[in-house]
C-alpha cells in the first residue's frame, strides 16, 4: 500500500516489551518489532530470508548489542537486519539480510520513518502545547477501513451536530464557516464559532503523516494516531491529555469516565465512516466536496505523492542512527 512519507506512529511503546518480539502488520506488510540490549526499538520484516519462517516466533539474543534469532534454524539478525550468525556455517552470512525501517521512540510511541535515504536525526512531529503539566488516558480501536477515511473524518467539523448530536456536537452550527491553514507540517482548522480568531483551543490539527489533535479546552486535548495496517484496516491510538485529575489516586477514576465518553464518541463515528464506499478516499472519484471540505480536499491533493514503505524487498537494510528525543510524560 502507499502512504505519506515521514515519521509514522506505528505502535504504542507499552506494546513492545523487553526480550519479546512483537508481530505487527503495518502498511500491508508483516513486521516484527523488538528491543535491542540498549532498549532501542527495531522494526524488520517478519520473514526470514532463508526459508520464510516468522521471525516474530523467535527469541532475542541478549549477547552484545542484541540480535533476533529465527525459530526455524537459529539464524540471527542484528538491528540493521544483517545476518550475524548462521549455526550451520558457524559464522555470519553477509549476503543474507532482512529489510528494516528506521525507528525511534518518543512521546510514548514507536515511530517509523518512511521515505528515501538515510534518516540523519529524529524530528518526529508533535504538539508544542502538550507540556509536562499534562497526563493522559488511552483507548485503542481497530476499524475495517482505509486510514484515509478515518483521517478525513477528523478533518470534517460539519458532521459534528449530526453524527455527535448527543455528545460533542450539541449547539454546533454547520453554516458558520471554519478557517483553514495549510503548511508543510500539516493542516489546521479553527472552528470556534464565537471567536473565529481563537488559536488557544477549539481547533483541530493534523500533523503529517498520521497524528491529529483536537483542542477541546486549554486544559484538555485529544490526540489520535492512525496506524495503517493495510488497505482495509486501521489501528487507532486515542489519548486524552489533561492538566486536571493528575493525582495518583484520582487519575484512574478520571480515566474511566473520560475513556467511557470517548468510546461513545468513537462508536458514533464508526457507524457512519464504515458505511462509506469505497473504503479508501483516494479512489472516491464520484464524491462532490463543499467549501467546508477544504481540509479534506487539501489532504486528497497530497495522496498522489504517497509512496510504498519498501520499494523493493531486496534493498539494503537501514536503521535509524539514534539521536536525543524528549519524551512527553505518561
């Protein structure tokens, strides 16, 4: 499948345990994630080039910097996808390698780089307004639809009074125009109906390629990451960041109520979005867009530039060169 180049949220950091390979499907390809002995994440194709066994069924060798051992014949690959040991030969096999994507861990996510050339530094997209004074709760969801439909749903504010009439859409007037701003980082939608110039809250922002924020109030922000599983499935990571209810005994209780409400809102979206045909908006040539669909129109204009994560299964493996990244608090 084709996706937008850049740093993609692939998984939540909590999913990747030490010493334990994790099988994940992303971008229409089966991958294995694992941590080396430094704790850094590694992402490689979940297929041994010897006899095509699943590497995710293997074990992480804790010697040296760490390597992943195939469960079938014990062949080991390092974090760059290079074969470092073949038991039958009792040596490495330089001509044997596994395709990898550069990855880095930041803000409680594992991000993977999709694009041309080697990545020189970590510049993952993030929201400057989420400082150390915020905590977050989280829910996950998986939908049987292309990631573009889900992203476009979050770029559409006029659906609020209809899809979310009983929750977040009360009192919203779809006839009041929003303001749209586009730059190389992403899309900003200002929709405060009482103060169109308000940039503190009442806005939605998509940071390319797959992370989105809704500013509910100065004390609450919703963040969604849309991880592309394949052309017909998307994984959602949904966090609610807030500056209240932070005390250890209070936070779990607030989390329960916040997450319950968010599940209700997501269920309202799901009912409508899954009814859209075709599954991908990239081939929705018969749709007629209105003025308030400006963000959707702009997003679709970028889709011809989307690329395949692995242009060739035989390309040389690459790995991110670690750089300093600041983590947001959990």
